[in-house]
C-alpha cells in the first residue's frame, strides 16, 4: 500500500481497507458464533459420531483380544504341551 499510493502512515482505513488484525478478529468471531454453539445441530451430530466411533473402536479391540485368546488357547498351548 505504501508503494502504490505513496502513503506515509500505517492507517489503511483512509483507503477503505481494514487492518489484518480486525479482519482476523471479525472472521474468528463469526466462526465461533456459527460453529461454537454447543446446541447447534452440527455439534450434536459430530458428538454422536465421535461416541459411535469410540464404541466401534472398543468393540473391535475386544474382538481382537478375544481372537488372540482363542488363538493362544487353541493353537499355541496344545503345541507347548506335547512332549
């Protein structure tokens, strides 16, 4: 802006341009206002998806442990008992 208009100050408001700090603050506040509400439908949907994915991960982990236990009992232990 300094080179284009030959301005000598940091005040861009006289050119109709807001400072970067103000633009970032406005966008941040708009984002928080739109998506930061805990009662919004989008937040409730994501909360349900996170709970569902955690439950699925726990089920997969339990099934994995059960498969390892069955493998240990049915495959490995009989071979270790044979003389």
